[in-house]
C-alpha cells in the first residue's frame, strides 16, 4: 500500500499536493464537459494545467491516471481516452510521435446501465440532438464512413432538415447542429481538391469510431432495417 507514496519521491511533491492536483483535474474535466456540450478535452490542456507550477515530466501521467480511477470509483464515470483521427485523404506518415501524443483527448461516459441512465440521469431536452446525431452518423456510416456535404444534406432534406433552417422547432439552427457534431468529434470535415474544384466531405471521427458509439450506430441501423423489412413483409401479406 506504500507504493503511491514511493512513486511521489521522484516528483518531489507531497501526497497532499498530488491529491490537490488530482482534484483539480477532476473539477476541470467535469466543468469543461458540462459547459462545452461534451466536446472532448485535449490531453494537452490537462498537461498545461498540471505543469503550471510543476515541471516534472511524468507528473501529468501520474495525476491523470489517478483522476481517471477516482472518476470511475467515486463518480461512476469512465474518462475514456481517444486518439484523434485524421481525414482519410491526409498523409498519416508525416505526423511525428509528438503530434500523435498531442492528438489524445478524453470524453466522459456514464458507467450506469443504459436503462438506469435513461430513467434517472438523461435530460429530455438533449434527446432531439441525440436523435439527430444518430441519424447523421448512420447516413455517413452506410456511405462507407465518408460522404460529401452535398449528399449528406440531400439525405437530411428528405427528413425535413434543411441547412437554411435557422429556427427548427426542436433543433434550432440545423447547420449549427451539424457543426456541433464536428466540435464534439463525431464527425470531421475534409476539403479535397479535384478537377472540378474543392469538395467538402464529412467523415466519421474518433468519437463515432470508438466501440461504444460505433456499436450503437450499427444497432440503430439494424433496427431500422429490420423494421422496414417487417413493414414490407406485412404489406406483401396484405
């Protein structure tokens, strides 16, 4: 049980100082998640927070790992690490090891069972945006993980969601709702040059590619497909 204290000897800080830093990271993560609509928090932000007054190189790793553990055991949250994905048109080879490290970020996920979360935690006011998120991600997913801006809006317009609509009764500004998915790293935009000029693509980003969300999207699509097959079979029987 003395191991954590022994670990601190290399950082020249007391257990009280370390605990204070852990609490500071937890407060920062919870506050930022709430006020930024769940946008991922860059590891670089947390590192800067911890190295304001301390210069020990490995201290951020120690503190962040303990914050992750406490968020899980005390608050019931998983502080999930994501590796920032880059557009498929980008040459991956040119990015250095440092840039890869800087591309790490974190999101907060509840560890409550989904039925308990829906009953006691989920805010009904966020349900429309959640539905919009799944619709958009499903469109991009069935398009092979990447689709043009033109095709995406064509599909959305068929559902009554027009990019020019700034006062949708539930979602408000539709274009801004889509941009929120980019900020939350469910999607990423990629402008590609071609013979006919620039084409803007929307592509699944790391948050949509992460297993919990990716599995939910596939289940959502399967549910819709099964429902449509069932309806078609019923119509055929009639």
